[in-house]
C-alpha cells in the first residue's frame, strides 16, 4: 500500500462528527506587474508574490482570530492576469502531487535545489495558524518532444493551479484548472485529462475546482455526483458581464441546485483587461443561500468573510416536486433584444399583476407576479432562449428570466443595469427545460441576493412573501451538458 494511500486512510478515519465548521474567504485586490507582458527576473516576480502574500498572511491571522478552520484565497491572487507564456514563467514553481509525495514545504524542500518559495510561505502560514489554507498559483512541468509529442515548443507545461495545505502545513491537494477562460489559454496549458481532486479535513470532504470550471460537467458536477463531495474550494477571477452572470448570484444558485457548500474567493483586478474589469464578488454559500457574501463593483479594498457552515442534508432534486404548467398560450406583443451576445425573446410585463408566458424553441417560461406598485417609468420583461451562448465558448443553455430593462426602450432589456425602484410582492417564475440542471439567481438593487426571501423549486423561483428590495433580475439557467 502506498504512503499516500495510507495517509489518506488515516485522514479519512479522523473526520469529525460535528455538523458545522467555520470557513473564511478573502476577496483580494491583486498587486500585479506594471506591465504583465514585460519579462521579469525570478527575484522581481517573487517580490510581487510576496507583497500579495503579505496581505494573505494578515488575513489568515484575522480569520483564525474569528475561529476559522479553513481559509480560501482567490485565483490569480499572486500576480493577476494578462501575461504571455514567457512573462508568466518567472512566477511558476514545480508543485508535486500529494498523491505521490507526503510533503510539508514549511519543513524544507522535497529535493535539492528546489524552487519553492511561494509553497513554503503558504505552508508555513497554515502551520503557524493551525488552519487549512487554499490558494492559487502557477505550476510548471518540464517535458521533451521525444517523450511527449504534445510538449509545448518552450519545453514545459504551465498550469493554473490550486493548492491546499492542512493545519500542519502538509500539501493535501493540487488541482490543475481544466477549463481555461479566453486569453488565459494563451499562457496556461489545459491538462490532458481532467483532474478530480478531493481531500478530507476533520470537518468535511472537499472538492477543488476553479472559476470557469463551474460552467462545465467536469470536474464540477462529477465531483458532487460521483465523488460525493459536500464542500467546494472555489478560487476565482470572475469577469461580471450581464445580469445572469454576476458571480455571487450564479455561485449561490449553483450551491442551491447541487446542494453543497461553496467557499468562493474572488480576485479584484482594478486595471481593465480585455475591455472588462474583474469586479469580483466573493462569499460562503450553502444549499440555503449565502451565509456571507460581498459584491461591490466600486470597491477598492479587499474583504475578509467568515461564516459558520453546516453539513448539507441528504438531498435529491426530484424531492422538490414538479411544477404543473398551465395550458401555455404565449403572450402577445413579443419582441427580441440582446443580452450579452445572445438574442433573447421577450414579452413585457404590462401591469401591476399578471400571468404571462413566452417560448423559445424547446424552452418555455411562465411567470405569475404581483408588484407592490406599477411604475410606468420602469420596464420589466420575461425572456426565454434555447441554444448556444457565444460569450461563454458556445455552451448549450436554456434560459428563463425576468429582467429589469435599462430603460423603457425594449432594446435595453438584457443589458446590465444596477438601478430599479419596483418591488415585487409575489413571484412565481417557472421554466420548462430539457435538463434537470437548472441554476437559479435573484439580484436586487445594491447587489443584493434576497437571501431567505425566495426558494428554488427545482424548476423555478418562488417568492410567496415578496422581495424586499427592488428587483434587477430573477433568472433560471438550464445547462445542457450532454450536447455541448
């Protein structure tokens, strides 16, 4: 029996019986190179990473003082984004797999002349504060064309990598990001095989994946459905684009649908990249919604969140029951408008209350609603869509959504808006989908998630007592993984 397997069995046998644990996540304003496309020396790159880790270390101490047993730091939190392969290179370190080696970097190198400054400092942070610590950094793996025909021309692989250290400083998880986002793929490599990485702490079983991975079946869904994880480590650098893809809202919906806890730490990058700003949004999410979250698009500072997390109860989406759709007759005065890069079919809400439907190919949406007051200067619309989402690398989706439009112009429906005055006393939004993977989101003014004011029914969103703050969107995102 291998040493790694023995170690895993020993850890598994020590899982505590407690029903809760205390988690922390840190939203970080990353310190990055002045020009990420300029080549730096290793010492210059290490100086930047130490500046970021100086911030991390202070947050670890604060989190521990608040009783945290685990803390998560965000994707690209060591150096930011926008590199080339060559300019990222001095930031990378060889990271071994804990399946192959039982290693505590705080105690020293794994082999002579190893470059492991970042790993050592992270390990020592975990050990000194008796806390589990997850962070994101870059891994390098040397290769040759003679042994590996896929070996890049520069003779090595570069991976976007999550690392997790236990409270003694041992490396217990290493995960290479599978689903790279847009230009990220120009300086990171995609693993040849998807990695399904789990680890066991005294307070629960965890799975690990990164940012854009959440949009795909592997590794995200498989970790929950096949490997049985109940807690997710989720470093991210999320680029908020339109109403349905605000980070905290979508992550909350994923946690609710998959019935898991998600510890989501996001990087805030103040500089514009690819025409977008990483305005982040972080939180600790459970099947009941957000236990703690933070989203401030105008914010300039980091944010530490700490919350008590419960072990999810046994669950099946089928237990939520089925919504019995009325005999659907599509409402009149339909129109089309753009949300991101996708053309959505809409029908307007034309009064204080209503019962309306709209269909787009195989997906139909039905909405029953009551407003506190009908405001003629605000336009809301119910939208439906089935097909590809070009903005997200052509993922197959079905969409059902209630949108606050940007103005009274129908062409503004689907545009990201942050202001509203209309309050809803009742909402029952239901979608007829060809998939059971339906993820709900609700966003109100002041970037609220209306936690506890609505329920996910398995096919829709129900708010019997209404949403307190004015509504920006209520959204159902159906993912058809099988036909991506």
